[in-house]
């Protein structure tokens, strides 16, 4: 879907969700870059838990980057937001507490365009709070899809293939893969493909997106 717009001066909320490897962060970065081209001041935040590639950047799996500020709690956004910021990007929204909802409502009320990317379901296929609430209150919701590594159809689920049973297990390709509803299992399952094939599936997905 194309970029949502209410005009230049009003705040609103956009949500980008999907499984891992569905291009959520790439889409977040694309929208933020467009805002920068429009000479709007942007700021990007991410939860401190997600330090996979870089401490000060939001980085997608294909290593596209944008500068970001790691924070512990969503309420810190009010501390760090600068005068003149028109667009706030938030990555890995599912790793924040439920108070993220109030924070983004507050930002939108102040005229800020807020774009949040995150997983809509967890490794058991259950709604991953606070994303479901954000999807409900947002003006715009985009569901991204990856490619199922088993059958090649659109993937909406994140299959865990290693690790324990905690909801949060930050990892990259060695612990997760994208699967469709049919091939998803709400338990740790054997990995389907090696890394190279998964990478090719991701690239294919981005070309289609
Ligand atoms: Zn499948």
C-alpha cells in the first residue's frame, strides 16, 4: 500500500506488521527516508533488547540502516524527542510494554506522524502485545508477508527452530524461519532449509514487494 497521508500538520499512527523476514524494517526505513526527502525531521527509536547488528541503528536483515536511539521504555521517547520532529519511527514494537500505546497516542495528539514496525504474532502464533492494540488504533495498517520456506507461498508466521520456550528470543536466521499458516507449528521445529536458501527466498520476497 502507498504511504498514508492526512496532510502535513496532523499526527497519525501507521503500523507495519508481519512475520520475521517479511521486510517490515525495510518498509519502515523506506517511509522514513521519504519523510527525510520531504525535509521533515525524523527520529527513530528501538528497544534496547534488540542489539543484533548495531547499537545505534535500526538495521534490517539485508543490512539497510538508519540511525536510531535504543531505549528501555517507550516513555523515554517523550524525554528524547526533539522540538521540530515531525515523524517518529519505532522498530521492534512488540518488545515494548503496553504503555507504548499511550506514548504513540500522545505523539499523534501532538501532531507527530508515528510509524511502528513489529511482529504481529509470536513464535506460538499468538498476538504479540502491544502490536494488536496498535493495529486497532492506527489510521493505517500494512501486513507484510515473507516466503514460506517449506512451500514457497506467502508466509505469515515466524517458526522457531531453536532455543527454549520464552516469548522473547532475539536471534537471526539460526533460530527462526518464515512459514505459512499450513506449515507453521506452535512449538520448536526442525529447520527446513539452510541459510543460503533462506537468503534467496528473502531476496525473492523483496523483489516481489
Ligand atoms: Zn507453507
